[in-house]
C-alpha cells in the first residue's frame, strides 16, 4: 500500500463518532444535527425535472471535458456573477464531479514532488492551508508527496490568515496555496487587499492559488455578494495566471448528491488538469451535466435558497449570542461560536450538549491542526444551520437552555 496513506488523519466526523461513543442522549429529545454541512433544503423542481429528462444519457460515457453547452452555461454564469469581460468556455472552464473531488485531484496534478526529494537531500514541496480548514486540503497535499503548512486565522482580524508571518524558506518551497472564501468554518470572506497580497506572493514565488468558493452563493445582502478570486483578478487588472477557482452546485442549488461543480481560471493549468482527469476517470455524469445546465442558468431558486438562510440566521444568531460569543458571519451557512465563556472545552461542550439535549455540533479543534503553538479551533464549535427554520430554532433553543444550566 502507498505509505503516504499512513499520514492521513481521521476525518472530523470519525473523531466526533469516537467522542460520542457510549453516550446515550437523554430521553425526550429528538435528534437535531448541526454537525455536517450538508444542505437540507429541497432540491428545486427544475433540477429534478432536468435529471429525469436526461435519463437517455445513461447510454453514453460522459466527456471528461464536459459538454460544450455546460461549459458555456458555467462561463456565462461566472461572467455575470463576477463581472468578467471574458471567460473562455473552451479553455478556462472545466466541469468536475464536485469541488471536493477537484480540490483533491488538483494537488495531484500541480505538485512536483519528484518522487522522494528527501533522498536527494531536498525538502518536500509545501502546500499552504488556512487553519482551521477543510481537511481535503491536507490529505491532497500529503498524498501528492507535499508537506502541509498551516497558516492560523486570527479572530481579531475577522479570521484572516497572517501570511506575512510565513517564513521566506517556506514560501520558497510552496507550490500550492489553498484559500477558502467564504471560509469553512468561519464564513470569512477575503477582501480585495487580501487578494492583492496573495497575488503579489504568487508572482514572487510562483505558486498556484486554488480558491475554494463552494459557499459563494450563501450570503445575507443581495447587493453585496462575496468577492471571488477571478473577480479580484479583474479588479486588480491582472489575468488568471496561477489562479484557479472551484465552485459547486451543492450548496447553491441544494444538490449535494449530484456532485457537480467546476474549475475555472488559468488555461495552462486547466489544460494539464484535463490531461490528469482523462486518466483519473472522474467525469461528471451525462445526466448531471444536463441538469447542471438548468441549475446554472436559473437564479430564482438561488435567491429563494438564500432567503431561507437569511431568515434562519436572523432568528438563531441573536438567540445564541445571549449565551455564546457568536456573530453573523460574512457568508456561508455556519455559525462559528466561541464556547469559552461556558467553562467547557469545545469537545466537552459538544459531548455534553449531545448527551443532555441530543443536539450535535462539531468541535472546532477537529477542524484545525496544532500549529505555531496553538490549535486555532480550540474553544469553538461549528454550527451548521442547514436544516429547516423550525428545526434550527428548536436546536438553538436547546443550546441556550443547555448553556444556562452551566451557570453557577
């Protein structure tokens, strides 16, 4: 077996199962899960109908490059969403089987590990990741033969990462930088100044930026959607060199089971990534390619989806703010709550909340790594407001009641 597999850590939900093992929740409470970031809103009828109408596609192998109509639909959407003057559907857009698969596969295509560099006395290449982070970044780095380097987010700076603290010798070995905006788990959105800094570092050191934007369409102000990487490049009068963004229909359109997304940006990178994927064999199903066209071409269901999240966050956030340090995020569907004032650690909070009220939240320390003397997720829990409004309100009510039982 590949010895690099031994470097992989348990996924956060494996740790959560271990934490809850042997705990029997108190009787009288139906389970409410704020743990997994899986959308629970109904899939729009227009997408369901499009899948049914595409069933004849089962008789054909799906093209790895994606169909021309799908690439055109994605390019049209991205140009409208980010104000782009152009985005070549033939060379700058590549449909993928969800952003998670592509985030992992991209590292395998980008990283030049030259087998075992340590045998030649060289250190392995670096993949920079935000911390806390989506664990796929770490696994992708490790299995590509690279070393993940974690840049801690700072709550005092809206959870922005301090890239100025990264040593020069680390930058010199960096080949890939993952960013997530809006961020998982904090919901923080990169500013134009953040992007200016990242582009300057990429220009200086030559690394690729992979911008994970799967939460980009979950936000709270229709007049101010989150800034994207391609949009930042446009505003800073630059091209897409060494930049790719990854997006998905899962959160935007409530179709996580379709595993439909895309990668867009630097044509030279996408050309090589397509070559990799031709062998990788992860083409998006023909059925879902056709259904994805319908999804990318319709914004009405996306606005309706956002309105549901706005209602939940407007109701739940002030409820929880009475007992926890929590505020409305920039975007996405997570509340990143500091539980320190309860006197419990994040793992203790999650375990006791589950035992006493049958509510599941995810400890923040499971979403981060100890780095530079601290685990920046410690003391926080991630609350995914993905269920219906009534269930989210009931879950919040239980959390409030639980926290009040902790008061002396």
